[in-house]
């Protein structure tokens, strides 16, 4: 397995440490990997579901941007 | 790829037009609260997602977290409390669970779902946010004049008030589409409250050298006597952009926002706002969002080291000046010459020249920009 170092805020690390103890995770490392898996899946689902902007909304925005001269 | 919204998702809390009509028809039964200019602008910024992930005004848990840790309770960086204050009389008129109609200038501007009404410590608030309780500090003065209670709860913005700048305003959704349409993957944002001088131009162009696009985002709103009027700032920038910037490399749109003058904390807040507009980089200069001598010259840059997880890259600049030794614009970091060869750009001097109808020296401001400013009968706020 490839290992990488990621910098996170100290406050967050302290919360992870406390949480790992409470839920019986072996380590902060294990908890972080679990959380990342969950988070990544949720993000992927969000993208697939097109939560950001619908095509209709993008068309409306493009129209306004053109009318204001921001787009040719 | 432009920045992800702060907290992952761009908030939209704008009341749909069909619901707006129903609400306004039935609004006679709702309790009402008058809000001031600062809260009104915060409401708009929550509504359009400029303050993502906030969906309303902070409750007591979030306020405490922001004051003590400069983060929301979920650990996301957030440095400026976004709060709605009320006095004792208003407190008696609303209750938990109420939907309240927010009024500004006699017009309905939003709905607030009341989740909590709580007292707070103004001295602590001022000390944490402004690092001072000196009432001469404009941010402290405002906090001290606020009502004794805060209301926490989600909001829906009603875009009713017109200020004449609608065509200059783009929402974060719109800037994100625009940046994508232009093919920009990296965008540097510049916040301004002033007409552009050569120092601003060199900071912007230096930053633009390394990214795809420049997003100039003037703050429109409450001004004090002697400041440049908003329309003057916009016209001056249009002249600069049209005559001196590569075509298609700049987007200018306004943001309505009431400055807090909280120096370092506010620099982080400004960066978060621009991240939500889609910017990947943010310019931080000398004494950003400062006032008087309350903050160190570069304190607003140093604070960024506490936020490695901000999600937008700050670009730090030293003060630019004209150096006769260099024969052009330079700054403290790269200029080897003595101070007496430098012409520092003074906003006060520029303002004095222009108020007498005189074009400032070419080492401070471009003639074309100055002439645009002087084309106004009175470029200053009375």
C-alpha cells in the first residue's frame, strides 16, 4: 500500500483521536481511512446525481452572461 | 478546475418567485424584524452561497466555535461571526419555531426560521474578532451598538431591493459557469474598495502572470464621507481593464458586503467568499481589511499559516512603489535601492489631487484612469 502524508488542522486531529477511542477504532489512521471511503463515495454520488447545476440552469446563466457582455 | 465551494456544496437559499408571491400575500400574519445594512448584505450573501456552507445566522454553539477556534463546529475554517442581533423589545415579539419576515428599508428581504434566541458577551466578541475592545475601532463600535440578543436560524433571501448595480452582480453559480466557459482552471481574486492605482495594477498583473484569469471583485456598499463613490470605482476599473489588460483575461463583478475591519480574521473570510465564487487564488496585500494601527502590516498574511485546509491559495504581496533606481514599479522584496529613490503610492495624495481636479503623478495613477474619475462632477461621497 502506498503511504502519503496529509496535513490536517490540529483541532481536527484531536477530535479524530477522541472519536477513535469512543468508537473503538484501533487508530486515528483506521478511522481516517474509513471516513475517507465514506466521504469519497458520497462525493461520487453527488456528482453522478448532478447536484451542482442542471443543464437548464447553466443555459439560463449563459444567457444572462451573454446579455451582460461577459460572454460573446 | 475552479475551487470547490467551501464545505463542499454551494448553498442556495433564495425564495423561488412563486413562493415569494404567496409569502408576501400572507405576510401580514408573520412577525417582522427590521434589519440594518450589514445584516441585509449578509442575508444576500447567505442566499446566493457567497457564505457557503452557511444557510443562516449563527446559533450560540457555532458562534462560540467561531470566536474561540476560528472554525465552525464541524472544523471548517470560518473566522467572522455572521449574526443577527435584536433588542429586548424584538426578543419579546418572536419565539423559537417562528418564521419571521425580515424587512430592510420598508421592503421584505427574507424569511428567518427562528431556532435560537440567545445572549452574548459583546466584549468577548470584540476581543476575539477585532483583537481589541477600543470603541474607536469601527468594528468594535458596531458590536457595542448591536442589540443584546442574537437570533440563530436558517434564512431564505427575497431579492426585492434594487440598488442600480444588478448588471454588475454575478452570483457564485454564475461566476463558476463563466470561468468554465472561458476555460479558466486557475483564477486569482482581488478584493477592492477603491479606484485602481498603479500599485493595484502591478499586484494584479503579477498574479495574473501565473494563473488563467483575474477576478476583480469590488465591494459595493456603505461608504464614509470622502470615499470614492461606487460608480466611480467601477468606471475607473472599466477604463483600466479595457485599455491595459489582455482581452478576455479579466472578469469584474461586485459583491455587496459590509466591511468589518477585522484585519487578519477578515482576510480569511474574504478568501472564503472568493473561493465560493470559484477562485483558486486570493491576493492578500499589506494590512488587508485593517484600519488604523490595530494590526501588523502583514498580520493578515501570517494568519493563513493556521489554515492549511482553507481550499484557496493565498498570494502574498508586499507594497508596490515606483522606484527611480529600478526605473519602474517594484516592491520591498525585489528592490535593492534606497528609500529616497522610491515614490510610495499614497491614497491620501491621490485623493487630494483628484479633489482639486488635478491628475495625480504618473508614478501613482494612470492618466486615463484619473481622467475617468475626473469626468464625474463629484467622484466622492458627500
